[in-house]
C-alpha cells in the first residue's frame, strides 16, 4: 500500500510539472506582468487546439484574422462533419486589453497576457512565443 501511495504522489507531481512546465523551465513565472503600450502591434499567427483549432493572425498594420475549425462524428452514426469559419477586422492593444473590431461592426474585448521565456534568447513583444487570451493559451506558429 505504501508503494502505491508513493506512485500516486509521483504521478501527481509529474502532472503538476507538466501543467506548470513553462514556469519550471524558465526558473519562474513565464507571464509578463507588464502590459502592452497603447497602440502596440503584434505580428504572427497564434493557434490553440484544445477544442478544435482556433487561430488569430495579427499584422503590424493593425488588422487580424480569426479562424476556427472543428471535425468529428455525429452521434448515432449519421456521418462525420467538418466545419470552419474566418472573420477579419482591426485590433488595438492597450495594457492587458485586446480590442477586436470585426468587419460586421461587432466589438469584443479580451484580456491578453504575453509569454516569452522559453523562446531564448529573444524576447519580443511584437512576436511573443505565446499569448493568453481570456486565460486560453495560444502559441505562435510563425518564426
């Protein structure tokens, strides 16, 4: 029984290390506490694959594209599906706020954090290694 408890504790430690891997690799928190200067521009494509694929492509001219795709099987054996969409607009950064203005007039604000520590030796606020939008991590896939 003692060996089983040690194994469970070791498993929990491994899971914790994976979840907090970025901070552990970098010797501290990877998150930038400093916000972006007003009007700052990003450059790159950022993806998240937790639920389908969602991406944001930011350009230094202040425009963005938001894309999403998913696929799966319909319960009951009615076949497979694939869906996707892309929407564009302009963006504005100020401190920890990303304001998206879509072409259809819709406006959305998201909290943004920058993660850079593991992209050594370069630290870039224009092309950060990762960003967090409303607590969801997106990874830069362009180098």
